[in-house]
């Protein structure tokens, strides 16, 4: 009887469900095709990579048991031998080779291919050893292998990965599995009992599809969600002592900024005077104060504050409406011929919608007419962002611990499938990015990146707007939650929900 009671208690502890929310449907749950945040978040549970960041931001092995640089151009991975795909097949070195060959294949359109451009070869020495050779020393030689690994045995005969059913029924090696998902439906993830570390102690994760942020907040307040982000307004005005007892709240600077990006192929935005005028008319501090009740900071450039690439000497532009009007007049715009442009963003992000409206109001002070276009996320990506059919966009970008300027700021990345959405091109920036790629000396790398930072800010391809604080509420009964530089989910497989 005592044994049965203990068994019952064990089941009640470990056979639990973590309730999360997702505001947009994933497009492809495939780590090399996941270019939107919803797809990337789900793929992060399903797939594992060779290496990952630990809670301190240091690189450690994931699918790789160990790794070492044989010299500046050769990297050896020794793979774990107790790893299995969700269908029971063993994970082996050939899966790594296959993933690399798929990423660089001309049949696959992925912006992540640019990260592997310096790889000369990837060779399976044996079933659990991989040798990567680089064309030259590369400052992100390890980081690129944080990309999720694909199963060769499932995909080797796939004709078109871009449209494959695998993207809706993925098979990975990660801590959780997914059977399939439907657009605009809840997503259920199941614990992988054969996960190489150990099975997650929470048996199931349910992502509730909640595109409306207000509904999401109500679900959190009612206890139907275990983890949820809080807006500054909600934190300051809409939670009570009861909520604070039910949830632990963690606040830190987020790893992402919001920007207004100009389509630099449009004639009106080719003139730097126009971009500068708009920059001088946008009050970024007012945006932070109104949108976040000061739970955030003005963004001054493209790289993360506190990182080696961040230049503290660059300050936010001061609002100067008189100079803004003068610059517009020099560029040919006045009361009789006002500057008019459309600002596109996604409709399921209320903060961005409010930001667009505030910017619209601020720019009206210098006679600029802004038309706001808000669309559902997937429609926005497919009809506006990817085909570059916009005057300007209001979007966000994630800030990595080790930034790579190439995907976003090199002119080669302005091609279809690349992240250089605005068509930015600066030969000196291109040159510095190439120089930085082969620079392994951290001090010199910092100098180069800070110069890139200053040049981009001066060119004004974007109006860098704000970096909000991340405010996350977690069910106080869940243990152990350990906030870190990479967030709270780094040890989720250890979480226990009573």
C-alpha cells in the first residue's frame, strides 16, 4: 500500500501539464526554415543542436558531448551516443553532415545559409565524430552550430523541403515531441522519454493559441496559463496582491529592439535628409514612457547593450522639429507637397500598433502624413515583408549574445530570403563585416563592431526605437525557476509543477 501511495505521488508530481500561450501560428516547425518567432519557439523544444548557451551565456555541448579546435580552421565534435530521434532511430554524425548540406543547398531558401558560408567541409569521421573545416578563421565558428539538426533518415529523399509535410509533423531529438499542428489551433508537446539528459519532469506542454493580448492576460490572471509576459501597463496598473502571490515576477532587459525600417529602394527614402528629418521628429523617450511606463530604454543602435559590439558613445538623437522641417524642405517636401508614406506592421502586437499611432502623431508635427497598415502576422510576412512591398515597416529584431552583422547589414543579404529587408548597402560596412568575420582577437573584434555600429546609426537605414524590459510571470508553485542572461527556460526539463 505504501508503495502505491508513493507511486501515486510520483505520478502527480511528474505527470503535469505546463500551460503557455502563442500569439501567432508557426509557419514551419523546422529549425533551418523557422524565420518567425512562433516557428522558432516551437522548434526550440523539438530539435537539439550541437552546442548551446548555458545559463551564464557560455557555450557548452548539446548533441555534442565535447568539442575542440584542432587549429584555427578545424573544429572537431564528438557526439553523444545515447541520443535518439523521436521515432526511435539513433542520432549519428551523418545527420550533422546532412543538415549542413541541406542548409547550403540551392534548393532550400534559408537566411541561415549565410552563417555557413565559411565552412569548407563537414565530414563524418565515424558514426559519432564530425570534423568541420573552415575556409579561414571565423569568429562564430562554434555559434553557427546552435542550429537544430535534421534527421537524414526521414528527409534524405525529400524532393522539396520548403513544402514538405515534415514542417508540420517534425521529428527531432529535443526534450519535447509534437505529433502535428493545425494553423490557428492549440499546439501540444509531449515529453521525450528518451531525451539524452533525462525525460522532462513536466509531461506535457500546451501552447494555447491566443492572438489577442488582452485575452492572453485574462487567461494568465485566471490561472489558466503558467507562464506569461506582462506589459508594463499590466504590471503597473492591472495586477493585484493576489496575482503577486500566485506568480513570481522576473524583470530584465529584453534581447530585442523595435525599429522603423525604411525601404531604401523607394525614391523618397533614398534621400538621407528625409530619413534624418524623420529621426529628429520621433521622440523615442516619449515612446518608452508611454508604451512601457519607463520599463525599457531607448535603442541607440543595432547591437545589444553590454555586449562587446555596443558603442556607449552613441547617444539617442535629440528631438529637433525645426531642423526636421528644414531638411524636408531641402528635400522638396512642404505643406503643398507633404511627405506621405505607409507604415506597415502586424496587427496581433498591440504595443507596435500603439507605437505606430504615436509615431504617426509625432511626425504630423512636421507635416508628414503616415498611413498605418496593420495585418495578420502570416499575411504580413508573405505579402509585405518577404516580397519587400512596403514604404516602411515597424518590426522587431532579436539581439544575440554574439552579434553577427552579416545577415542583417551586409549588402549581399538584401537578396530574396535574406534578412536585409530594407536594402541597406554601405561598402565600408561590408568591408568591416568581412574583416570582423576572420578576427578572433576579442579586443580588435570589439573595435571593428563598434565602428560598424556607428556607421549604421549614421546612415539611418532604420529608426532604432526602443528596447523594452522583459517582464515574465511564472506560476509560483513551479520549481526550480532560475532567471539567467538567456531567460528562464534554460532548465525547464528540471521544472516540477505540483
